[in-house]
C-alpha cells in the first residue's frame, strides 16, 4: 500500500509538470495549428534564469519568479515575431520544422551562456521529508503540485472567464470566422506564445530544485509534454491537463512495478498507442469533415 502511494505521489508531481507543458502546446496549437517543438526550451529557460537569479542576486523568490516568467514570455514573443509570423502562410509542416530549428538555436545559445554544468536551485521551503502512510514526500514535490494546480486553474479561468480568453477560444475554432465577427487575430497569436512560454517557464522553475537546471533539460520534458497533450487530446485544454497527470502516474507505476529503465519509454509507447487507437486523444472530440 505504501509503495503504491509513493508511486502515486511521484506520478502526480511529474504529472503536474507534464500538464503545464502540455497546456503550453495546446495554447499555441489552438491559436496557430502549429505544434511548437521549442516548448521544452521554455521550460529550460525558466529553470536556468531562476538559477541565475538565485545565485547572483538577493531577490525574493516571488519577485524572481515574476521576472523569470516575464523574460521567458518575451522570448516567446520574439519567437512568434521573428520566425512564425513571417512564415504564417507556410504549411503547418514548415512551421513545425521552424520550431525545431528554434529549439536547437535556443539550446545552443543556452549552452554558450551557462555551459554544460548543472546549476543548483535551492528548495523553496527546506528539504525535510514528509511521511504520509509510509510514503515519503519531499516538500518541493508539494510546491510542484501546488504551483502547477494554481497555474492550471488560472489558465483555465483566463480562457473561460475573460473576454480575451474567449476570443482566443474563438480563434481556436476558426480564425476566419473570428475575424469576420471583429476579433483581431494577430495580437491573440502573439499573446498565445507569451502565455505558453510563461506557463512552461513555471514548470521549469518549480522542478529545478529537484532535477537541477541544465541547458538540455528541456528536450525530454518537452517531448513528454507533447505526449501528454496528444494523450489528452491536442487542442483540448482540459484534456491536456488530464493527459499530463495520467502520463505522470502511468510513468511512475511503470518505473516502480516494472523497471526504472523503461521510465522514459512509457511516454512514447503511450503516444504510439493513442495515435493508433484514438488519434483525437482520450478527451478530444473526433473531427468530422464533409467531402
């Protein structure tokens, strides 16, 4: 029982990270129909910038959080302005290739700036473990879960309860129809990149005290976030969130009950399985096209 509870805690912690990254994929996909494979680098930048601020400044942690989110959001804006917008009439495949190129560029620049050595980030509230029914939980894991849930809730509120969020949802259904009813689509695409980058930066910041911050940490996290988005239903905000938590739990159970050697393979096995059996994802709606 205690082992299963331990796997559940670990899965929920990882799932919160995957959910945030998957949500970032969904935000950009809904606005542009582009799968942004530079999403993982936003996670990395969040971790690296926070580590730098913690090491070289005496800023309070909440202020360092806000500054980091603003910087990474600005990187997202620059990406949209300099790479996506000039090629907005290109095919989705071309745009996806562009995002892969941006990912490689950001990773290379990060290696030049910070080097290959991992950067430590102090735990937010100590490292004394918490014992619950025989399972061990580190305080930073609670921060990951708590901050992740708050960020997800705020993002959902933004899309469901604000005029701008509802306009972005309208663009997700049909940009042409949204334009016809007076919605200016162009700035909403820009905002989607900023919001997506900031959301992924949060994931990088809260996980950095557990994993350390490295220039290449975003690659695997980004791919797993993509798997979570596909699992839940790419284009569905709630589906991406559920897919993230489900992937985290399944990954943790596989690592604990089978072997930790298969931990990373689980996400890609699930991705292939979902694409074969239910391409729209577990929580996505099947698209019907009239010929």
